[in-house]
């Protein structure tokens, strides 16, 4: 079956359905692969249960499992629930245990238990063990599949053992050396093992003090450690130093994406969706946004209270009200820029609360330069509108407001991080709301001194 070099997903889906109905296995495999390269979710979105069953028959469990592992956990779980228990169990057995555990926790509880019972005992035991850990920890993202050897093994026998497992295992970069009680004794790179003398013991080649993480360590910390040290994998141990799994570079790719997505959504004043946008219902979007929107809404009441307090001043100097939007808007923009920069630096490990003095000084100097430029422009505009004193009022206000907003934007993420609160909750809208209220106080205070209002 031939097809156009380039086709839209909808066209490919139509061709796939036709291939399934015709029982054309070769065409179905080719079209499935092309859809996977474009968007694996598109492959399953419009297929009914009957077509899914026919697709599974054509592709086989291994290929279908590979496709399932490429889409979101929730989407994979929804598809898994369309299959009979035995076939769902076969599919999960073909998926890496860590990915399978992430998928099955999204499946209906009763059905997931039936699937685990139907699976091979060893495979089910691995998944159950992974399900016992919180999903946002090292234990939740690790894979229990690794190569372990005794420290007394000779190098030539270790290499022979590796050859036997090479076909079944994924790319092997490290060999993990464990004692009789399964505690971690060391780590040995495959490169060093291959280049060693045959009679050398593994214990003499290994690194006896390798970097390791605990099963309950936060996944973001593990991801940062792996990337900062440029490691391909890192061992995961329990309270007794027993090696229970490894976290690989592939494992942390999704972690980095999830954590970045969550921070971006929080910065925008919305709770994380925890599922793809196109899969989220309007009701879910409403629930994720309404809480933050209400918080920011009521925060604006503080601004109204400040307006009310200075109502007499505004009535006496109407021109003051004309410049409120630009002054407050400038302060909010500076605050948003600062908080975004600091949170990004903290997220990638470039800054932390221990750098507080350096951060505050850097932001103060930066803000001071910005304040001089913006204050000069604001003074010129204000003086042109209502004379020297008014220009001085708005110029001083915008300068002070810029420095104030920058200091607030820099300090709040550091303080929250110290309190073990995600700094991203200091969203840009929240900073803007805070600067609105305090900016008005600064504005009217400066006006009171200079204009005597």
C-alpha cells in the first residue's frame, strides 16, 4: 500500500482504519509508525474498541506496548481499560516496569488489581514495589532493572556475564556492585571493565563511594543531580543502603518537563493540570484556575482600600489619577521580570537561598540603573504635563517603585524556598497585585511630601 510522502494526521488515521478493515498488516504497521513519529496520541484517539482490538492483533503486543509508552499515562490507562484483562496484562509486561507502574496507577483500581493478578508474578511484584513509592520521588521514577555483580567476581567472568544479559537489557553503561545482602558496594563503568586485565577483581576496579540517592528523595533534586554531574544513571538505595533501582537520563526527561510545566502554570496564576491541555476538560481548567483567580481577585480589594483611603487626595489633585496606570504597570512589570528570573535560576540550580545577599545586591544594582532611566523619562513626561513639581513627583515615584518591586520579586522566592514552599507559587499575577497596593501607597506618600497634598 502506497501513501503520499506527507499526510495530515487525520488522513493517516483514515488510511489506518482502512488498513485495519482490510487486514493489511504491513500497511497498518507503517501507518502506526508514521503516526507515532507525529503524535502517538492521534493513533488511538478516534479508534473504537473493535478497531483497537484489530490493531493489537496486527501490531502484536510488543509494538503496541511501545506505542502506549509514548503517550501520556492517563491516555495509556484509558486505552488499557478497553482491552480484556489478559491482553492488558500482556501489554503491561512488555512495558518497562517504571513506565508500567505510572500507567497502572491511572487505571480503575479494581481493574488494575485484576491486571496485576493476571501478570507474571515477577513482573507484577516489580510494579507493586514501584507503586509503593510516591510518584514524585526517586523511588517513583526509578527502574528496578539493572546489572548487579559481586565484588569478588573476576573481570573476564563479569564481561562474560554481561554478554549473556546484553540482548535482554537496554544499553548498559554501569555495573552495580552489591554485597551478599544486596547493599550497594560500588559502581563500575563498562568502559573501565572492558579495558581491565582478565584476572582483576571487580572490587579493585569499582568506585567504592559512588553518588547515590534515597528512594524518598524528591524527583526534581534527583533530576538536577543527574544533569549537573552529567551522569547517565544514578543508583537508588533504601534506608539500609540496599540497591533497589536506578534512575536513568531517560527517566528524568519527563520529570524535567513536568516540573517546568508546573512552574510555568504557577507563574501564570494557575494550578498545574497534571495532564495534557488538549485532554483537559473545561471543568478541569475551571477548577485549576478559579482558586488562584479568587485569591488575586480579593488581593485587588487591598488596592481598592488604598484608593478609598486617599480619595481626598485624588479629588484635590485629579491629575494624580491620570498617572496611576503607567506607574503601577511599570512596577508590576519589573516585579514579574524579577520573580521569573529568580525562579528560573533556582529551578536550574544556578541560585539558592544561600546566595541571598548576592542576589539582592545584583537585583538592587540592576533596579537602580533601570530606575534612573525610567525616572528620567517619567519626570520629563510629568513636567510637560503639569510642571516641575509634578514631574518630580512621578519621577521619584517610578524610581522608588522599580527598586521596591525588584527587591520584593527577588526576596519572596528565596523566603518561600527557605520555608520549603515551591517558589513558583509567587506567580507573576500575585507580584503584580502586591505591587499595585504598595505602589499606590508609595505614590501618594511621595505626592504628599512634594506636592503637599
